[in-house]
C-alpha cells in the first residue's frame, strides 16, 4: 500500500499552464484517495518545472538532427555498431527523404538554424539546463517519496474519423500537451500515467506519478492503490 508515503503535488504543473477543470478535479480525486489510503499528500513548489518544456523542445531538435546526421547512431555510446544497418539508413535517408516524418524535418531545420546562427552554443546551454532540472528534481526526493502532476493539461482529444493530414494533426494537438512530461524526458525519472477521471464529454484525464531514479516500485505501489479504489478506467 501507500501507508506513510510522502507525495508532493507540484504546484507549477497546474499553475504554469492552462489546465482544464476536469484535469484539476482529477488531481483532487487522486490526492483524496491516496490520503485515505494512508499517504501524506501536500502541494509543493518547484519553479524550474515551468521551464522544462521550453528547454526540451530545442534540445530535441539538436538531438534528433544529430542522430540523423550520424546515420541513426548518435555519438558517444560505447556499444557495437551494425555497419550494414548504418549504411542502409544512410542510403535510405538520401534516396527516400520525402518519407521522413514532418516533425523530424522541422527539428532538423530548427537545429541547422540554431547551429549556424549561434555556433551550436544553444546545445551547450540547453544541456546545462537539462542537468540543472535533473538536479533540482532529484533533490526533492530527499523530502518526498513520490511526485504527482497532471499527465497532460487537457483531456484526451477526440479521435479522427479518418487518417488526418499533417496540418489537421498539428492543429488538433495542443502546444502544451507535453508540458508536464517534458521535464521528465530531461531528468530521466520514472513516471507512470494513471486514469484520474473524465470530463463532461466522457473524455479521460490522467495523473502522472513520478518516482526517484531506479525506484519504479514505489510508483507502482501508488498506482495499484489508485486502481484498487478507482478501477482501471476511473470516472469522477
């Protein structure tokens, strides 16, 4: 169970972005259930959280472009490289680049601009900010066993009736969709998304249970406690 667990709800995960009312209600529901199960749940502040998304987006542009330029391998790893696969990737990206995902192309264009305009210094600054975000999140686990945020600021979007165009897909996806997941992509903390309710249109909401590095077990404890009380498909 979760008896005695200290769970911190990150205030900036809700105040730093426009959260739908159903998402906030989901956080309240989950907090109540965890408290009734014996956990200590309190709201706390982590100001740097609201900068995670702004750091993540351009950093991903650098990393994706670097992966493509290195023919799918990246730099700095110590593992063996499949040379035949590497060659096949290199040939394919030169002869079939039209099939590259539009997101990938956008990231590559952004990286090229930042690399040339700012001499790639942006990558160094973003990497240093990533390390600072990781450090500050890690420090919280000296006080808390778990952290809690909404998974996304909005409810799940309705599905398309047919395969959408890239323009439709982009307009359908809120720009803030990764606001609360981006900081963890930078810090490497394990996180688990669990249903927390639904809005008036029966579209689901979810909370994100965040654990310390290499402590997935504690996050699963909280998730199992929630599922026991709310069921696998929670409804407010």
